[in-house]
C-alpha cells in the first residue's frame, strides 16, 4: 500500500516561520523556525533560517506550500524562492509553490469576495481579494513608512514612551519598563541602542510586542493605552479599504493580536463587528500542498 505523501506548509514572517507537516490529512509535526522573508533570501540570515528549518524536519517533505512576505505568486521573486526552498529542503522545484503570506492568510479565513482580512503580525495590512481574484489593500507598506498597529509599531511605541521618560530624568519602574528591560537587557541608552540597531529589520523591535501585552495584562495603564492606540490604527486601515470595497465584514488575525487578551477587546471597540480568529496558516498551507504531491 502506497504511503501518503508528507506535506509541508510554511507561514513565513519577519519574527518567525511557522511550519506544519501533514500526512494523510493528519498533523505529523509543527514548529517555529527563524524569520524568513523575501528580503532575507540569499542573505546569511536567510540561509541559516532555511538550514534551521531543514534541521527541524522529522522527515523529508514530498511537497511544500509556502506563504512568504514580500513576494507575489508567479513573480520572478517567487521563482527564485521556489528554487531556494527546493534546494534547502531537498524537494523537487515543481513540488514547491510560493505565494504571498497575505494570500495564504486570506484563503485560510475567507473565500474570494467574502470580506476584509485585517492582518496584524510584525506589520499590518487590511486585505481583500475580489471574487475575480484581484487583490485590494490598505497599508502593508513596511515598518519604515507604515505597519501601524502591528508588532513592530507596538515595540517602537513602548521604546518611545520609555525613552521619553528617560529624557525627563525619570527612571522607569512600571510593569512596562520591567517587561521591556527583561527583553532588551536594560533601559540605558547603550543597551537599547545595541538592541534596536544591532540587527537590521523589524523583527527585533517586534519582539517587544509581547512585553507590552504582558504589562497591559498586569494593569499597566501606559501599556493598555498603547494597545488601544494600536487598535485604533488597525481600525483606520479597514476604514481606508472599505472606502474602496464597501462595508464588507472584517476578520482579524495575526500574532500581534495574541500578545494580550486585552488587544482583541480594544480592537472590537475600535472596529465594532470585527471577528478575531486565529487559525494555523502553516497547517492550511500544508493542506494546499496536496495538489502538488498529486500532480
């Protein structure tokens, strides 16, 4: 009897890469590998991320479906990443399919034309796929000019709040200060500068988002305010997109919304009627990979 193929799904991101292995429709293993994005492809960090992913696999996959930030299905970059992942994982290139992490997330939650996906991970975006397959978006412009309400902006907001207090000669000792210091190693400028600027990209600062969440859960009013401001920024993205696609229902997802149980509540107040859902996008990708293994 032929054994069912081993299917790998990847939900790559700027903070980490979720992966799931399925065989015969059943989850074999799941885990998280280092961050991987289109911008990291070909860099030492990206190469090590894929090597770490390959080492984590309990078996060699027969087919791979990957959602990767910064890439569009069918693009030249997608073809490059297809070959890169195939080589790193020992899979035939025609058994690897690359798509945007947003397209993966959208179809994991919604059918084309059914609504708006509000995604808050390291960054943020409001995303709609029409019934004919056209993508319409608001936000998602990266941490240098956008991504308000996502994990990076939460971490940046926490650092801006604390450094403002330091400028005034205060020594912060709030739950937010303690949580941030536990991640950065301290609140003096030398330590913060090394933490923020020592590694390029948004992922490092986004690591502070859970610290904001923990402080809010502990009752810190400043951390709670930061969550409310992030929720308002996310709601603004939806307002912009609805101006183009109409008053469609909104489904919100993404790792930033997991940092505190208070965050979804703040979002519901800022965006009445939103449905906050957390689905395993890597597992969804693995199920999509079945068509590759059978082709």
